[in-house]
């Protein structure tokens, strides 16, 4: 959320001049936006925040027969969530996924009608993921067997694609998103249909 330079300085234990230089650089590069506000005491203050329109990330959860796709802005806020049933359309899974993403991306425009770039895709799959090879195995669904979704999406969109197991991503979201869980040890149980 929005913050003052002095808050950032305190939180990071950095000098205020060092923080101000870094913030000014990030404002010039459009990563931050600055808001001038008047405080209760009548003083002018400059609040900064991440430029949420700089780009979007797309998160895709494959929980067959459903595909869920969400859009997050650069501030980490979930802006949109959609779902499709893959049994309605008899195309292969990768074709349905690409069509779904293409449609979703075409809707990404800012208030001036300009396209907002997609900067990354995170793909959540119901399978064990081999990190070194970016492949899935022990899949729950035959249609995903030996399907290299990460390469298919990376080659089509030319942006980073992160591939991870559904449960691992859910635990990370529970732990860190929106303040998350303060405890170090967490037990997470999923129940599949």
C-alpha cells in the first residue's frame, strides 16, 4: 500500500536521503507513483505507492475439469478471477488454455485504453513438479501426462512462466498473501473431488 519515504527508511533501516534517491529513481522509471496530500497539521506530504498499472501477472490454476485464471496488478492485488469448465469444449487442454489466456490478455487495458503488459504467468498444476526439468509427473489427469505447459506458454507469450504444484502455491499464499499466517509451522490439507 501507500507509504511515506520516512516509513520506508525506518522499516529498512536506511538513511532517509538514500531512500529518497532510490524512490526518485523508481518514480522516473514509472515503478512508483507519488501522491501529494495535506496532513491534518496542514503540512504537505508525499505518499508513494507501486504503480499498479505498470503490468499484470496471470495466475492459472488447473483443477480439472476447471481452469481458473486470475489477474494481479503490480501491487499484488487480485483484480479479476474467472473460471471455465473444460468438459464443455472438446479441444485438447493446451488449446483451451491458450484460448483462455488470449481472451484474458486482450481485456487488459488501462483507463486510457492502452494495453497493460503481462509480465509473468504462474501455472498451478495438480501434479508433482520436477523443478530442474520444469516437467510434471504423477499427474491426476491423463490429459496432462507428458504435456509441457510451461514451454508451450513461454514460447507463445515470451514472458516468464512459473510452474508449481497446486498445494505448494496454496501454502505460500496462505503464509504470505495479505499479511498471511504469522506462525512458522503450518499444516495444510487438501480434499480433491
